[in-house]
C-alpha cells in the first residue's frame, strides 16, 4: 500500500486561526526563524496574575486597514525575541490552534507590531513538523482562503476567546453583581466592576475615552449595565461613551432609556398592539374626575413615573380616594400614571426573564396579605411559574419592541389573557434564581459570547 504523500508547504501559505476569530491570514513560512509571530497592535494585558490574558487588535488584510479584528488569548510566556534587523523585543506569547490544508495543530505565537511587514504572520520552524516539506520556490501549495470570509463571519456563533467585560454598577456586592462575576469568571472571562458615578469622559472626534479615578479605562469587549434609577441619565451617557470606544453594551443606552421612560415604553408597547392594563398619563390635569374615568374608574393604581421596587405606587379603592390621590400627585409637580386595577390577578404577577429573545425563566410573585404590590422588596413571595405559549410570546415581543437584550417583563394574568405591567432593563437575579433553581447569570454570559463579534467596533446610534 503506498504511503501517504508528505505534507508540502510553499514559502507563503494561507492559515486559519479560528480560536482568535481569524478565518484567513497570509503567512510567510520562514525556517530561518525559530519563533512564529502574529501582528498585534494596542496590546493590553489583563486578568489576574495567576491567569494572565492579553487583548490586541489585528488588521489581517494589509490592503484593508478598515478591517480590524479584536483578539484575546491566555498568556503562556513573555519572551525576548530578536527581530530580523537584530533588535531585541520582549513579547507576549500566546498559544492557539492553526488550521491549514485539513490539518489542525497547536501553535505558539509571539505578538509584535508587523504593520510595516508584507505578511501579518510569520510561521517559524518551531511550528513546522519534521515530516513536512518546504519548497522555497513555490507559493500556496495548500488550499487558498480569502479575506472575503471576514464579511460572512457568523453572527450567532459563541466566541471561544476570553472576554474583557466591564460590570457597570454602584452595588458590586449585591447578589446580582456577585452572580454575574462568578458566571463570567467560571467561563474563563475577566470581569471588572466599574462604579458608574466615578466615571468621567473625554469626548472628542479622534478617540473616545472613559476615565476612572484619574486614569483612562482600557477597551472592553463588552459592558453589562446595572444602572440604578437614581443615576439613569448619567449612566446612559457613560454607556454611550463605552459604546463609542467599541465595546458591545448588553443593553444599550437607548434601550434602557426607553424602558425607564414609562410613558414612552407604554406608547411603544401600545403601538405594537401588546396588551396592557388601561393607562392614563398626566402631569398637572385640572380634570381630576376625567383622568380617573380614563383608567376605567376606581379602584385604580397611581404610580410616579420615577417609581421603582413598588415605591411611589398607591392603590385608590374608591372614586373619592382616587380623586384625592390624583390631586395630591398633581401637587408634587411630577409626572405620574393612573392605571386600571386588575382585581382578578389577586395581588400576583409573573416576572418573565428574557435573554436574547428567549424566555429563560419565570416566577410568580405574590403580594403578602393586605398588600397589592407583589414586589419582593415589599414582602412578596416568589415561586417558579410555568408560562403559557401566549405569555412567552408577549414577554419576548415586549423585550423586542424596547430592543432589550436582557429584560424582566412583568405580566398580569387576566380574563382577557396576559397583559404587560412593566418592562425592567436591570432585572434582579436573586428572587428568580432562587425560585426557579436556574443559573440565569450563566445564561447572560453565554448570550454575551454569541453577540460579541471579533470586529472591533460595536457602536450604537446615539
């Protein structure tokens, strides 16, 4: 039986580095160099000392500087390497898998800026198997790849590289923050807690920067916003700036703004024909009785537009008490809503947790006796809920209309079917994880892995 033909290489070949998000790159095969090298710019080390990582940018096509890919990988070494002109340079060394001609093998690469070089990659002799034959007079003996593959990078394929994630929150020690940190680190990512209020910004035409405690923050692959209601406007500005640096924002500033603006959210949901309790909005109406009538008459619920966790939410059981409360709210010079009270809900609602257009968990919240608000912060209890197909569809559609990647959609179960009560852009994890037993923090990080693409810019419209 004839032996297999030896694997042959020319002096230049196409190579794929799939784990780095590089499906095609031209490499010079150089047996005179021991170490392989990969072009890298804006090299940023990150992560803990016991598990160092490095993040860098690469323009794989020398003829198209606009094609810029973000890569990251574990650091296996730092090594002093002599360049072709004799200069010595201390370089980061990473390990990944290379693919060529149907073969895949582990390879170590030093990172160096090769933007003045014809080839973005150099394949040294340490990465070449002894049985391979190198023909210095031939080119591309292995199948050709193409830079066009970058135009068709899969949008929903999870990334394998470690991500550098910013958790934007003022409460780093609460349950939700701790669970997100645990989930990210358990999947090999590095997550850094950033206090929203301590961020400040350099806004310019050349390069966007976010500063923190006297220093410019590094570039992040992704930002998970957990912005409190008291700092919504400034938090959205900070989030927009992170987006301008190229970070993918799990929920964009625009989506958070839509969800926090109860009037806008209700108008958008209504336009999408999503069922809600009858709602009237007001600021300083003179026709108090008419406003109460718009919501269907007593009993009604009154809410300040800035209300969160059940605060600023009141129930008026009679027409007279309803009109008195409307007059009192009017005296606050604040925007508020008057909403139909759905008595058959029995003080209960459903929180559907939506991640990436899928309902990944749901709980039933039941108000304590004598209380109509089912919020867990108001003494309500939680248990796992099984949603009907209609309830799932309504929850998914509500998150989609507000363009939220992660949302807590609160539903009322009524005789007429599910009705959306509210959509939360920073839903807490504690109650629903304990009620369902599901690892929803991991689902959020898994979703990030599917939406953070190698392309280095993820800017959203302002």
